[in-house]
C-alpha cells in the first residue's frame, strides 16, 4: 500500500497538542472578541484601503492584531498533522476508511456551503466563510476518528 503522502505517526500527537488549544482559543476569541494587546503589530500586506489622496494603496503597514492569523495557521497546520499522519497500524482498511471519511467530509462541507449561499447574507455570510475554511478539516478528523473508534470496538467484540 502506498502511504508516501501521509505524515509520520509521531506528528499526530504534536498535532493534537496544538489543534485542541488553538480551536478552543479561536472559539473564545471569536465569540468574546478577545484580542490581546501585545499582539497588535504593524503588518505588511494588502488592505484595500485608500491613502489620504484617494489613491488605492496596494501594500500598507497597518496595525493589526495577529491573533486570528496565528490561530488560523495553527489550526490548519495542526489539523493537517492530525488528519494526515499515518496510524500506528496503517493498512488497506485504514486507507479505505480515510478515503471514505474524506469524501464524506467534502460532501458535508459543500452541503453547508450551499445552504449558506441560499440562507445567509452580508457579514453573517463572511462569518460562515471564515468557519468554512476549517469545516472540511474538522469534519474529516471527526468522521475518520469516529470510524476508527467503531472499527476498534468491533474488533474487540470479535475477540
């Protein structure tokens, strides 16, 4: 079986150690609008803002709280480590479960997105799109680990 695209198993633990706190802090910061002042930094990037003469400036150095950017990177990187690290006993059945979970997560991710296109507007839609960046990864992790848990329980009952 070809697993050359999967990460080493030891990255899964590191991924969980970063993923869970990042998601919790992300949820807290989102709902309570918490942004620690020490993360207010001058950043370089595109803002779409105009200068004092009405000219659109492509690159600026505004002051921005970088907590959201840090958490987004941590959630994506650690989520990829959790989702795509080899299992200790990686075999063909695990590969099938991984593929089925990925397809399932993709279908549900886009079902949620279609509903959002139909039912959600304005800034609320922007919020849905922000969460949608992470939905496919979170759904895959949940489905894959649930399927592995069910598999392990069925194997224990057979013995």
